[in-house]
C-alpha cells in the first residue's frame, strides 16, 4: 500500500480513564479527547498507554467507539488491535475496521516469543483483513525486538502503511530509514528520543507524553518541518526530564497522575498497577515541578494565616492544594530523592511558628548538643535547624552533610520562597527543623546536593499542603513503603 499522507505529526497514545470500581469512565474519556484534539493529528486508542492488556476485547472496542464518536471524523483514529494470538488479533482488527477505524496498531505477538517466521505469518494473516496496519515494535513489553530485515519484509505486505518503534533504539530506526523510508511511514514511540527521531526522518510521533504536552510536541514537529532545528532542540531540552520520568516509570500511571495534577481527572490504572510503586511518590513530586515549569499547572491564590496575620500568595496548585493554610503550630512533611543508591536523600521536616513547640524543641536540641556541633542552624530566615539522621564519623561524611546536603536544603528553601510555598512575609514568623539523611558511603558531592534539594523541596510542599491527605493514604495503603525499602 502506498504511504499514507495522513499518518504524520503528533498522535497521543491516549490513556483509558477508569472509575474507582475500575469500570471505564466514558465521560472522562470524552473530556480527554476534547482537551487534546486541537493540538494533535490523530489518536491511538487502546495502545500500551491505554492499558490494552488490562481490557477485555469488548472494552477495547467500546473505547474505540467512544473516541470515534467524540472525534466525529475531525482527525484519524488508530485502533490498538494487537493480541498474543493471531486469531484474536484478526478478529479485533476486523471489528475495528467495521467500526470505522482508520488503521490498526498491531503489536508483535507477545508472551510465547514467536519465531521470525511466525511473526511474519501473523502479520500476513492480519493483512488479509484489509484495514491499514501499523506495525508496533516495543521489545520492553512484547519481549522481542524486531530486526530491521523483519520489518523490511513486513513493509511489503499490501496493507502495511507504517511502523511505530517504541524501542528507543536509534540505530534500529536509522536502519528503517535506510531500508523502507518512502515505502511506509515511520513513527517513533519513545518519548526521550522524539525530536532526534523527527530530525533523522521520522514522519511523526505516537507518545504517552502527548497526553500531557500535545501542544509542545506539535511545536517541535512544526519546527522540524520548517528546518528550525535549534528551536526544536531547545523545546526537547525543556521537556526532557518530564518525558524521561514517563518513559522510564509506569507510563500509564504517570500520565494519569500528571493529568490529574493539571485538573483533568482520568482516574488511576487498573491492577496490578498501583500508585506509588512503579511510578514512585518521588517521581510524582518531580513530575509536578516539571509540569509547573512548562506552565501546565497554573498558580492560584492561597491565603496563609499565622495568628492575626493573613498573607495572600500564589502557588502552583493541584486539586490537593488548600485555599487556606493555617495551624502553623506544627506542620509535618517528608521527602525522598534518588538515585544513585548511596547518594539518596531523605528529609523529615517540621515547620512551626516562632515561640511554638517546634521552636522550643530546636532550642532544647541546641542546648543538649552544646559543644558537639552535630546539630546546626544552617539558615537564618526562616531559622532552620539541621539534625543528621546518621552522625558523620569522617571528614568526608561531615563535608557531604554540612556542606553539600546543607546547600541542597538552602536551595530548596529559596525555591520554595520563589514559587510561593514559603511567602517572604512569613519567613520571620516560622522555624524549620530538618532531619536529613546522608548515606555514610556517599561519594558524589553534586548528587548529594541535588537529591537533598529535591527531598527538602518535596517535604516543604507536603508540610504546607497537609499531605498525604486521608484520601491519599487510603488509596495508596497497599503500596505504601518505607522510603528505603522497595517493597510494600
């Protein structure tokens, strides 16, 4: 089949919204389509990010039906129809064709690791349906990495119009450019190398992160089409941390939590995916900050009440951010950041009002530590006491704690002043007590500083927002873990 001229640009691999009982939230799915449609060239339904392996066949087709109806022929729709068996794939592809899908995204058969001959025969059978096919290479999920010669051979099937490569393997993709560019469309599905793929010759992108930042990806695509390479490179650099978080964690859960932070509620993922596990709590906090930097989480007025003082500030607000922050006698926050393992950082934070329980505890701790110098005031405004979790025993350990970890803590305070979570007008009225962990075997000074900055910044935000909330605790109870343990 000739190249499909419509199969270009930005296609979000849309998530499948679920209600609390894990049934499909049809209204949320329609709302998501409406949010995305102005910035995209089409949609992929029931793909990997859409959790197709957690859906029944009827659910996959129902999500397709909803999206077809909501899009109303404004842009093309690609249906994920891949399955482990050829029979199931053919049946799903036929039904997608009957429903009006523009193409089928068909993943390499997974679980039993078929031979290359079996893979070819599988796609040859799906080809008989007559619906345009996009081959889907995602070895990290399917368990097999297509070789270029396999993809090249499949490209000559009558109804194959494209290939989506989500391996992140640029040498494989460049081999495809050499062998089949011009024969079928080549699309990249690995967010971290999206711009590199476009600059190398990819026709478009099918991405999980396009659920969150479709407008930015569209700008990158347009810059590349116009030869504006530096502009495209700069935008990729701005989004690199965000897309790395999505690509290297549980992408579907990451996208859903990101959308929720942006005010678009699509629920959580189906089991066995759990919040706070593959997509860790610390990943969530970092994603939030990246979305703020990109302007996807908007500032909102919040009032701080300290005694008779009322201060209005503007903070980047998620649905959990309170309109009023009060009760400063004691606020508690916790933050964790890593890797690498020996440079992980963990901060337990207390925030209190001057003259209150936290301030009294600080003065008593300093008196008890008199002459030893283990506990130190490391910041004046607000007054901040550092309490080491592990007492340093060597000069190197002291340097890492009192120089580099402290630098990270100060950086976090300054960032919190800038983003409004610690308004300047309250700094003279509050005190901070930070219990800081630095691993005795830590060596990388810069990473100790950065991780302590992240951990302290997360802790400050959680303390101010009163997080985790009861809803968070109840929902995440089965995946809650100690910060230093990687099991529930």
